C-alpha cells in the first residue's frame, strides 16, 4: 500500500477508536449493577450535600412524597418521631384538631399514639393543657363523649 492510502485509513481507525472509548454509560445502566447501585446509595446517604440534593428532588416529586409518607406511617419508630416533633415544633402545634381526628379515623394505632403524646404534653405543661382544652370547646360532641366515658368508668368502681 502506498502512503496516501495508509494515512487516511489510520486516521479513520483512530477516530473510530477514540469515539468508541468516549461513550458514557447511562444512569440506568449504572444502576442495574447491584454493587454500583449500593455504592451510589451509600455515598448519597453518608454525604450531606448529596443527601440534601436527593431529598430536594424527592420532595419535588408527588409520587415520592406519597411513598415516603406511606412508609413513614407504617413504621412505628417513624410514627413516634413524627408525634414527638408534632408536639414540640411550634410550626406543627398549629395543626387543627380536625386534622388529628381525620388521621385517627384512618389509623387507630396512630390515634392512640397521638392521644398518649397529648396527655404527656398536658402532664408536662399546664398551659398547653389549658390551650388544648380551649381548643376542644369547639367540639362539644367530643367533650360529651369523654364525659360519658368518664361517668361510665366512675360507675364501674
């Protein structure tokens, strides 16, 4: 072969080789590998900026928010943590009793936990107890039911 033919063939082969080496795997291809996926998840969980970025993305996705809420409400430890936060966080204290009642209708164990936490709050702080009783004044049927249950307990003794 002459030099005029060899040089273009070598250049073409070099270009093909360089472009073949320059392909990036897609995120899906990377995540299909169990060890890669586990490494990525661990890196995100143990690195605050990555974790924050991931949580921001998840909170901007309605199906992710629903999945997180469902998982949280099915985990007893998460329920307890949520109840503690609700009782101690000033922003969550404004939660209306109507919303609590709705939550109780859906999950009796959550309802019991909410009532227990509320009673703990009342034991610890009389001012909060007075505030709660004031809130209950707008729900006379609840107060009547509580009074009837108390009267029934009194009759048993």
